């Protein structure tokens, strides 16, 4: 979303250049000492896939890190928590009876694993951030407004689909089909699939903005501006400053 990207762009070196491709602005420059390309992926699997292909083919990136919001759906996944996607699946892919449910036709798989090394760095960066810095960046009143105490960093399955999951029935059906799912969003599995096809390492990290089963009421726009954008900057700062120089 724009608010998350704005926070990162503000930290990018002032000599960054902008490349306009396919209605997207790709910001090329240095972020926390690392050469990076920042871009708004847009919403939905097609948009995210198109952005990912452009990053790989036009900018020759070594790896891709996707950040954003998600709805918590697994037990114990609360507002303000962070999920590092170890594997991703498209919950709305269903080409039965030709292919099994969730399997991507012609790729012989439904689940796409992310890069183990990137995941470790993201997990450690997220854990350090929520324990050491979050309380300084987000005041107590804001944390209380959204019911954020000490956020948990989860690792596991993320489900993506071109449907906004917001009702209890939808969430229950998704959990029935994918019992291990932690959260649901609309882009990550498409990014992971493209990175698999091009053999480019990727990672997906999500901040939980609400419960996808609608049991919690959260002002999405306020959460995005006051919480999620702060998380993105804080976690990626630790992630990038702890890396050896490479293009992300």
C-alpha cells in the first residue's frame, strides 16, 4: 500500500532514480546501505505477478522481499503480530478434476517455499524490532487502540487469493481446506510462484491488521498509517543493515 511504500521511500538515498513501467514507479537507489528497487506491487495476484516479473527481467534483482498486511486466520495470530511466510498457496486455485485442488497447472505443485536464509534474517529482524524498538516507534495510546501488547512473530503457511476474506464462513472454509494456514492476503503466493519459475530467492512478511473471520473490528486505514507503515520501515531497516551487500 502507498503508506508503507512512502515510509521506505523517505529512507531511500536522495539520488534514487524512478523508472515508469506498466503504470508502476520503480525507485532504484540505496536503502540502508543496500542497492534496492522499491515498488508498489498493487493489489491482487495478477498485479503482483506482473510487478515481480518486471523486477526480475528489467532490474535483474538477486532477491525479492514482499511486505504488506494480512488477515489473521490461524489460532493465536493476533492484530499486530507478524507472519513470515515459509510457504505460500493460492487458496482460490481450483482446476479440478484436471488437476488437484490448489495445484498450479503444469508446475505439479500447490505450495511454493520461500528462501530459508532470507526467512531467518526476516524472522530475527522482526523479533528484534518488536521487542527492542516497537514501543519507541508506536506510542502506548496507539498500541492500546489496536490491542497490541507484545506482538508475536509467526512462521508458516500464508494463503493468497483474489477474494477479500472477511466473514466467518469464508474463513472457516479456508481453514477446513488448509488447516495450517496462519493468515490470508491477496498477492504473496503469486510472487512466490514467479520467483520459483525464475529461480530467484524471495521472502514474504506480513503484518496482521485484523482477523479475517471478522471477530475483531479494526480501522484498516488508521492501522495502515499508524502501525503497518512503521513496522515495514523498522523491520526492513534491521534486515538490510544486517546483510552483506546484494541487490534486493
